[in-house]
C-alpha cells in the first residue's frame, strides 16, 4: 500500500489548507460563531472551498455575482472580499436569523457596500432581479437546484459561470435513494448532456459543478 493510501482525505485537506494563503481574518469569527450558534454548521463552505471561490472570482473577473444560500455569510464574505471595489454580490436566503448574522459580519468586515442580502424564497426572488450576472454560486435546497439552474441561465452572460455546491453529496449521487440524491444525480447527468453549457464536476470537498454558459441568449 502506498503512503498516499494510508493518509485520509482530511489529512490532505489540512495540508492543502496550511499551504494556501489565509482568508480574510474575520472568516475565523464567522466560523466560530456558526459552530457555536447555528444548527447544521457543516453547511458552511469552509476554508478550502472559500479559497477556491475567491480564485474563480478573480480568474473570471466576476463583477456582478449572485449567490443562492447565504447562511451565516461565510461564502458571501469570501466572494465579496475577492471581487473588486465597485462590484457586487447579491445573496439570497430564506432564513432571516442566519441572514441577520451574515449582515453583521459583512458590516464588521467593512464590505457592506458590495453586498446586497435578500431574505426570502429564492424561487420567487430570482425572477424579480433584472440583472445580468457574471457568476452564480448555488448552495441552497438541493431539490430546487435544477429550477435555480433554469432561472439563472438566461440571466448569465455568455461565458459566465454557475457553481453548484455539494454535487457529489457525500457519494450518495452514485447510488441515489432519497429525493435529494436523485435531484442532484439527475442534474449532474443533465449538465453533462446540455449543449448550452460546458461543465466540469470538480471533486473538491463535496463536489462542485463548474458550469460555463456557451450560448448567447
Ligand atoms: C448550505 S447552506 C449555505 C451555506 C453558505 N453558502 C455558506 O458557505 O455558509 C444552505 C442555505 O440555503 C438556504 N435555503 C434553503 N432553502 C432555501 C430557499 N428555498 N430559498 C432561499 N434559501 C434557501 C438555507 O436557509 C441555508 O442557509
């Protein structure tokens, strides 16, 4: 057995984290708050994925970003810290309590000028936003991912990106049982066949579908 096989994925992730530039210092406070006060704190994207989100934002030059699933603001803050001055991230969440915690952290970080938080059901809110986005990060209720996809694709610029979190769903997509397992597996299949987009299922953390719009409409 090679040494690689004796190491766990967590060890490798820790090494990777230790050898990556740190995130905004306030994110440690968001993490601590979420672990202590939020239910299901594991929903937070965490350092590695936060760093990846930042890299994608800077590499793609994203200017107008939409996020579905604010929670306590970890990923929102990562995005807001990466996009340039004058750019904007609109983040939607149905939960007013976690959104209020997110608003507090965004103010503490001094990034309130580039973040707009909207509280409510994303299926109703997205159609009311008459904007073109460069990047959309989807990390909310899994059964609606395909609905979010169809809602945001027309609002995405040509060449723009959609990132879907949790698309490996702890491996459950390979043997789907629940409604969520099936929804995510069906979407992985659909994206791979969909001529409107290019896509790559990145096996980072719980799997991120990186989707690029390749049609002009
Ligand atoms: C996985 S968490 C988001 C984690 C966040 N991206 C982070 O890194 O901290 C999912 C969020 O989606 C929100 N959500 C669930 N259903 C929703 C809906 N129908 N509309 C808007 N938000 C929803 C939940 O309230 C929850 O905060």
